[in-house]
């Protein structure tokens, strides 16, 4: 069993809430940050602020609950 207490929760930089989720890829900038720097987009459920953080890389989120599936980039229909 791993020690989940040693890992810091993802916090919103605006309001410091830990109630955050993965955000959909919305632009080429999001894709560049993810591919080159392993930075994922998150959205705070409390204040709706959208921000990027380095990939947490865990199968469980920081609160110990099963995370929602990471959203896949949406493609525009031609």
C-alpha cells in the first residue's frame, strides 16, 4: 500500500481550493504544454479558474478518490 499522505494535492493558484479537475484541451497551446513539458490543464470547481500544472502522473488523485478520466483532445468536425 502506498502512502498517499506524502503527496500534495493539486491546488488552485487563485483560491487554494483542492476541488480541481482535469480540463479539456482547448487550444494548440494546451497541446504544446502537455506534449513538450508534461503540463496538464486543470479547472477549479470552486472559482472556475483554469490553470496548468506539471503532470501529476498518478492513477489516484490527491484526495484518494478515483479520478475522472483525463479528457481527450476534441477534434473539430470538418
